[in-house]
C-alpha cells in the first residue's frame, strides 16, 4: 500500500511525498493504523527502519484533525539532545503544511528562548527529561491536554535513571492518554517495566530473529589494544572521504583517539557527554555537512542518530553492554542505504565479543589477517613516533638477546 492510499490529511500526505517516501516501511505499515485506532504500542524494529515516522505520521494526523492548536498534546521523551532535535525536525518536516507547533527542549542551553516558545503555544514537545521537569516546576509547561506520551529508545528511557522520570511524568498526565514505546532492542526486564506503565499495550515486533538490519554488513577483526589506532588510520585512509562513526568506551578515550588521529593529520570530531551543548551541536553539524568525515562517539551520545550517508561504523572498543552493539552498528545501513561495520577486538575483549554473539544468537563474521597484513598496517602508519619507538624497541630486543647469548 502506498501513502497516497491512506486516510490521512492531504497536507501530511503532501509533506510525505516531498520527503520522498512512497511506501510505508514494515513497522510504519503495522503501527500507523493501531495508533489511529487509539492503541498503546510497544514497537520493536531494527535500527534504521523508520520508527520515527511510524509515530510522527499518525500523531500529526490526529492532532491536526483536532482543531485545538497551540495546546500541548504530545510529549516525546528521549535520552539525548541530538535525538530530541532530530525527532523534532522529522515532526517539523512532515508537519510543515499543518499549523502544528513543534519544539525541541533540552538542558545546558539558555532557558529564555525555550520559555518564549512555550508561551507562544506548542502542540508537540520533544524533550530530554531534566529540562522538561525544570520548566514544568516553573509553571511553563502544562500537561492537562496531553494525549500522547512517546518514548523513543524506550529501553534506554525505561532503564535506571530515567524510569523514575517516566513514572513521575505519567502522574502528571491526564488519565486517558496513549503511550507509544519504540526501540530496536528490548529485554525481558524492560518489557516488564513497559507493561507495568501501560495496561494493555499491543506489542508490534518486526523481524525478531536478527536484531541487526539486513542492510548492515558487519564483521570483527582481531587487533591488539595498542595497535588499534594504526588500524583506524588505515581504514580512514583507504576509505577517504566516506562518513565513519567510530565508537569508543569512554569520553576520555574518545579524546585520546581524536588526538592520535590528529597526530597523523586526520581530522575528527567527538561527541560525548563531557561536551557542552554548543560543542556537540558544532560537532554534529561538521559531521552532517561532511566538513569532517569522522565522528568519534560514546554509546549513549549516538543512540538513534540518523545520518543517512554514514558508510562505516567502527567499534574501536567493543561495547560493554551487548545490545549496544546493535545500536552502534545501526548508525549505518539506514533506510534504503547499505552500510558496513567493523569491530576491533583485542584479546582482553574476547569475553565481550562472546556476550555480543550470545545476544545476537550467531557468530559475527571474522576477518582474518595474515601476519604480513597485520605488520603492513603498522608500517603504513604516518605516526612518526611509532617508527622511532619501533627502532628503540628493536635495539632493546637485540641487546637483550645479545646479553642472553653472552651468558650462555
Ligand atoms: P529508526 O528510528 O527505526 O532507527 P528512522 O526513523 O531514523 O529509523 O529512519 C531511518 C531513515 O529511513 C531516515 O533517514 C528516514 O528518512 C528514512 N525513512 C523513514 N521512512 C521511510 C519510508 N517510508 N520510505 C523511505 N525512507 C524512509
Ligand atoms: Mg529511531
């Protein structure tokens, strides 16, 4: 079925067509009529399969059909600033021919412009919890007309830290409202939490067998911890100009890898919680526009981020939580695009690899490098200190061996 055939407002159909969407994706096909019918939903579908428009389209339709503009009627809660902005942008672009007002709200930015926007009237608010509670406490947000509560990256939102926020916000909403959860991954614990917050959610799950999208070609390569930067350098140079997201375990490591790349004249930007909003925004912009083609990120910071032209994801470090593997590599292969992902696994990380494979239910394809190929990668590096260090080590090894020989 094509979007044209749906019974949704013509102004929304027009925007959908302008966006270049002709047919709904599987999750959109299943979710759309259920939202229109007033159901609560737990929607699980692989990364990059269009979960955003699956809730944006029916919500826009229902809100724009109701002639009650400038009244907060939909609240979307997400874990990061980037995601709040991105989802607000999808609402804005698909809702461009309607009169609905959409606002993205998040912390570590000035409050005043946000307060002004709220005072002018907002229909749809996409927000991280902290700032929303602040502004509510100050009397700038009223929840009494909210009909939709949407949690994107729901497993993350229901996990420790945010669960109480969701519980608190539920108490502020009118008794009758629809709750929509979306995520690419969900475990039993989170599923229970989800069902404890809504009474009769319908679960809609697309292709549960492999949580990894078929558009992603993913593999693992064994690399010693200390050699990872040389492998990254090689991958960047061999795929020059292509957009790449590199995942590391911590923000400190993100900066360290960025510095190592800088030493070999590779420009990168970093995205992690140690940066203020403005820096994050600049980093994302530089990456989106292609000014810088390498983004180094931590797990949480890149959840849900949709940049269609990302060709490669590199797990510089393996993720410590198995399902984050799925979220990380899901930054590529989005929509109709194909993508590649490679994980650098050191000996120390083998137990993590094991856990990821157990989670996926299969072994990840492994690229085997011959000694020669491996050594070549180290030699190929432009890092000057490396060759110097190598020479010093060779001398030390040689002298050590000579001493041993003498003793004999
Ligand atoms: P998810 O949240 O499932 O990871 P997104 O909602 O971010 O995925 O969508 C991934 C990409 O697919 C986006 O770039 C979006 O524009 C595109 N997309 C969504 N719906 C359609 C559609 N019906 N036809 C073509 N492309 C689509
Ligand atoms: Mg998403």
